[in-house]
C-alpha cells in the first residue's frame, strides 16, 4: 500500500486554516506518510513552530498524481489541486450551504468536514452521504495547558474576559462589545482583553479600522462609557500565545457561525471555560458542564452586515445569539468565580482527553489507508 500524500493548502500564517494544515501535516508525517507539500502561502514567519519540517516537505520529490491521494485543506472559495483521488478538507460556517460551494465540493471524490453540524448541513443540502467524512480538529494539550505561566505584560488582577480572532460581524464583535457594556460599569473590576486583527489589512490599518468601528458600535448602541477594554495589536509569536490565554478567566465568543473554533478549544485546554452560542462547530466539544452556552434566538441572512468578498456567505443563514442572555452570562461568570474554575477544570479534562490533534491525525490516517486499500479508481 502507498504511503504517499500530496497536501495543498495554506500552512504558514496564524489563521485557523493554517493552524489546521500544520497540525494535520505534522500528525500524518509522524504516522509515516510521505507528504509533498504544495503551499498556497509564500513563506513562514521566523518563530513558527515546525517551520523547518514544513519547508522540508515542500522539497519532497513530486509524486505521481495518478497514483496519489491529494488533500486540499483550503478555504471554500479556493481552486483546488487535483489528482487520482482528491479530498477537500474544508469548513461551513453557516447553517445552510451556498449552491456555489455545493457545486465546488461536488468536484472532489470526497469532502472532509470538522464538525457534526457541517455534515448535517451538507446532507440537508442533498450532498451524497458516502462522499462525506467527519474528521474533527483538535488541540495540543501539552502546549495549551493550565501549567503555562501568564504573559506578564498582559496579566492583571482584574477579572478578565478574553477574545482572540477576527474583528468581524460574523464573529459577533458587535454583540461582544454591546453585551459587555451592558453587563458592567467602568468602575467594575473587570476587563475585556482583545487580541484582534482586521482580516486582509496590515497592522496599522487594522488598528485604525478597529478603533473606528468600536466608536461606531458605541454610537449606534448609545454606549457613552465603556467598561475597561484592552487591545493587543502587536504580533504575538506562536510559542507565546498560550501565555496570553493564561491571562484570562473566561473566553468569550458570541460568534454567528463556526465550523470548529480553534481559539475556543485552545482556551478550554488551558483550563479557561468559554461563553459561546449553543449552535455551531464548537458544540462538538462544548457542553453545559464545561462551558456557558448562549441561547440561539434564530438564524438570519447577514448579507448587509458582512464583507461579501466571502461570496459563500451570500443568502446563507447564520446563528443569531441571544444578546440579553449573553449579557447575563457575562455577569453570572463574574459573580460566580468558583463555578468558572469548576467548568475550566472540566473543560481541560475533556478536551485534553477526547479532542487532540493526535486523535484527529489517527482518524485521518485510518481513512486514508482505507482509501488506498480500496483503490483509487
């Protein structure tokens, strides 16, 4: 049986897709797969964990595509790399499936999705069951651990809510700011720590757009005095990210749609419970005993609220978390620190046992070996 694998995707940046690419490549390489990496990004940053191995895999002699499985771990709009048997490993962030995305998926021999909700959405859209495979993402519990010391620069005695990711409507930034302002006053000993960026913008332009949009959110919602908010605009090297997470008491993400939610599970692996909606990819690993779950009001089309360069969002239904419930959960978490600690401990135990990259890699390995045993024709 062949152990060759062509891998096409973005492996170098700090996006969720890039983290997913790196983790799966490393796990399958450990399991003996000979990988030819075809990166869709130019070069890795200096302190990227695993940089040398990634660069080495780009130099693997070209494999015969007529005899090799190819995995495309790419965002939905991307054009794939095809071979004898081609897998699309991708994500769906909405409840419904855009027809253009559906047709793109139909070009592949098989589609891998990270969460049960994604599989349900594709089946509801009419995609063949035999062409779908549920392969979860994961976390590195030895890297994302409660044993890590907090980053001194960003540690505080204040009760800290933390968010890491895009500053965008889909991520629920408007809901996060508004609910936080309703839950607390400027004199409460709390803070909202935000490690944020504006996707597709350089550092300075990103900072300017975020500050401008924060002011717009406050003006629109009649917020005149914000509780304490602290921004992290500097680049945090990959090895130091867990230290920033360990500055938090609770992770917050009132997202309108996730296929997995890597920052959420990373926080939970650090023993930090999350406040998240009760719908989405995060529900593969979040529950009422290890998280605080926000009620879902309904599902809405958000075309007029988002940057529609993400064309597969158009006319699709996204989760609408209950803002009032989220506000009450923020306050409840602050008022019940012992429960926060209990949920955080439970989150660490469950995530580090059942949702690791090692388990994800073994699941992918088993499926790939079956494909080769069955034949690529």
